[in-house]
C-alpha cells in the first residue's frame, strides 16, 4: 500500500497548483477565487521511483464565519488519514490566523510535516520564506508551485519524511 501525503493549508496558498506540480500534470483544480467547496481528492504520484498518494484538500464554507476553524477542521481529517503532511503557506503574504489554526492541528497530530513556503517565484522572496522558520515546523522549503522552482528539493524532503 503506497503511503499517503496530504497537502493542507488555507485557501489560495497554492495547494492544488503544488499537487499538479507533484503529479507533473494538471489534474487538481486551481481556483483563482477561493470559496468553491471541495473536499479531499487523491491522486497517484511517483517520484524517484517511489509511489505515493497525494491528497489535495479544499472544502470550506463560503461564508467567512469561523473560517480558521473550518480550515483547521478540514485539515484535521486529511492529516488523520495521512502518513505525512505538506503544509503550504504563501510566502508573499506571510502567516495568517488561518495558518496558525492549521499549525496547532499539525502539532497535535505528531505526523511528519514538510513546510512548503510557496510563491517564491524569484530569489527576492527567499527572505520571506526563511521567516517561516518561526512556525517551529522545521526548515521551510521555498518553492514556486507555479514555475517549479524548488519543487525537486521539496519532493525529496517529502519522501524522506515517510
Ligand atoms: P489552493 O486554494 O491552495 O488550492 O490554491 P490554488 O492552487 O488554487 O492557487 C491559488 C492561486 O495562487 C492561483 O491563482 C494560482 O495560480 C496561484 N499560485 C499558486 N502557486 C503559485 C506560485 O508558486 N506563484 C505564484 N505567483 N502564484 C501561485
Ligand atoms: Mg485547491
């Protein structure tokens, strides 16, 4: 049975774009506008000859009420079902309340976590990614899911965490 890797984080940080990057094809639906309810979708992935299942997560109510709690709740289910978790943050925006809510769930889960600081499209944003050390989740992997920058190192880290 291949191991399961869940990709979690608040809406719009680039989870689905990252899943597509991991798959090497466009299957996960990328949304420019957050608010479309989708739950967990699993895909078969392969890296360095190793098979694993990557789970894209979404699925949040469209009203802003209790959004952090809803996102954390969704993440909680995905984390529970996973062997390892990729936690995606948007390095261009920084850490928000909704991110902190997911961090608390991650800590409680004691699952291996790989931190992806996304939207680092160019070296100028590297410093923002480095600030994510403060989350206390280990090394932030600076990536651009859109352009592929850093995705190889991230994938290596994901497989090492399994
Ligand atoms: P999700 O809600 O977390 O699944 O985020 P999506 O993958 O749907 O992406 C949300 C938006 O961020 C889309 O407009 C993406 O094109 C954009 N995006 C995702 N990754 C990157 C990236 O690495 N760099 C930039 N500049 N934009 C990105
Ligand atoms: Mg998505």
